[in-house]
C-alpha cells in the first residue's frame, strides 16, 4: 500500500511539473535600434549574430529576440520608458549620455569590443572628395586634434550639453551639405532650437580649415539619412556605421548597407552597449 501511494505521489508531482521548463524559459526580448540604412529587422538580427560569432559565440548561435527599429532617438527612448521595448542598443558614448540624463535608465552589456566605426559617406562619384576628407582625418589623428575633439565633446562632457561651434565659410569654395541627425548625442547633436552643436560641428569646422571646402549642416532624422543622400538633399552623411576588427580592418558586414557609396576612414570607434529601465 505504501508503495502504491509513493508511486501515485511521484505521478502527481510529475504532472504538476509539466510545462515548468516552459514557464521558466525567458520570453524573447523586444530590443530597439536606430534603423540602419538598407536593413530591416531580420537583417539587423543577422548582423547581431555575425558580430556575436566574431566575438566568440558558438557557430550555431541564434538571436531569438525581436528587433524593433526606430527612425529617431527620441521615439526609441520614449518606447523604452513606456515599456514598449525591453532595452535598446547604441554605442557606449550615446548610452552614457542618455543614462546620465535619464535617471530611470541604466547601461548594460558594457563589455563588448570596440568594433563600431563611424565614418562620413558620399556617392561614389565624389570619391575624390572622400580622399581629401580622409587625408584631413588622418592628419587630425596624427597631430592629436581628433583625440582632443573627442575628449572635449564626448569623453569629458559630463552633465553639460554640447556647445555650439562656429563653422567658418571660405568665400568661393565649394559647399557640401552634410546630413546631421541629432540622434546620436553627443556624437551627433542638435540643440532644441535646431542649432547643431558639439562633436559633429567641431569635426566639420576642422575639416573646413584643412580641406578648404565648405561643409553646411542639414538636419535629417537618423531613419532618413539614406534617402537624403540618394535624393541629393545632402551631399554627405556625417555618420554611417561600419564594423571593424581589433586591427582596424573593415569586416564584411557593415551596419549600414549602401550601394555606390564611398566612405571615409572611421573618425570615431566605440563599443556597443544596452540601455534598459532601472
């Protein structure tokens, strides 16, 4: 009799545990990202898988989370605060800027490699201009100017807002319209009144001096960058994101996918982080 009761008890416990594993299994997270050029949600998910494998994940690794794309940073931050998404991914400089100014948010996943390279982009017929910009960027790296601009406008910014920077105009020189978004503060920042400020205009101001070309900021949102370039609303994108290895070699999976476009060498490298609610 005791044996029968013992067997029945095991059977009841087994039934009670049916589906226990499913209940404990984490549901796919909703992860936000700024919409890259030429990529949809599935493309971004594939990109995350390739990056993860390059950083040591097993070859059969799959990202089971749901990717939600946004055209601008404000919408993505509001979606996180209203619990429409669980977290979003950005580069470290942007994540730190947002977390410092939103005390209900925090950074996670801060140990990734610095593989994100930010470059300027133009249509391929302007490759000669890209070469001139590349030379200026390299000179700015060599003489420490670029490090100083990063330090002043990104690393040491603290709680302050980025400051406006005057961009000089060279009479009779060719003027190129540059798409800035304000969607990557403080890397790409626009004040509330629409005035570009901080690192983006500091870099453009320095490029005017070195290339003897004029660079005029034009505001577009992040999701409209690619269309603005294709439609000739702008001549240059201030930022497009590539992926690079530890030696600075471009990996064959950029985050922005564009055809017939030339890009500069990266003027800024960073790692990716997550931002979530506290």
